[in-house]
């Protein structure tokens, strides 16, 4: 429960823009892979919606005291948020919804994979696998919808 609270607070800080001032600089020995997850071409990455943008504060976050699971969770969240912002920039609101949800669901999968790798509670791991299965199916449905409907 504590990790969920910390992640919720960190997300709120990041989204509010205060994190860059509130967090110490990241150690150069602890780079974070924050490249957004690629979205389908219908989501319009070619338009450069968020190319080169970073989440405020994430690049400057001191991860030196985090364990591997915490680092993996932070990387998953960063990738998800970057991709969601990129997907939501599609001009067509229906396409933006589908693209944002693909990124959101992929983020859920990435976080569930962290649970499977680092977690030790069987119930939590079962839930993580359920999330992976359901979100993978829904990503496929969103991609099919984009193929049929994106202009």
C-alpha cells in the first residue's frame, strides 16, 4: 500500500510540474529508459506531437537509493505517460482516445511485468498476469479499431 501511495504522490507531482524543483538530480550512473512506447502509425507520431519532450522532473529524479523494482516501476510509468501524452495529441478525439488507451494499457502491462519479476505475493502475481492478459487483448482491439476507423 505504501508503494502505491508513493507512486500516486510522485505521479501527482509530475503532472503538476512541481517535481523538477522538488527532486534532486539523478545520478549519472542510474540512467532511466524513458523513451515512449511506440504507438501505431495512426496515432500520428510523424506529426511530432511530443518528440523530444520529457516528463517534468523524471530525468532529474535521484534513483540512487531505489532498488531494481522501484527503478523498473518508475521507468514503466515514465514510458506510459510520455506515450499517453503523445497519443492524446491526435487531432481526431476518437483516435486520441484509442492511442492514449493503448499507451495506458501498455503501461499497465509493463507495471504488471515488474510485479511478476520482483513480487513475491502469489495473489498479486495472479492479478498481474490477469492484467497482462486483459490489457494485451484490449490493445489488440484498439489497434483493430484504428485500422478500420482512423482517418
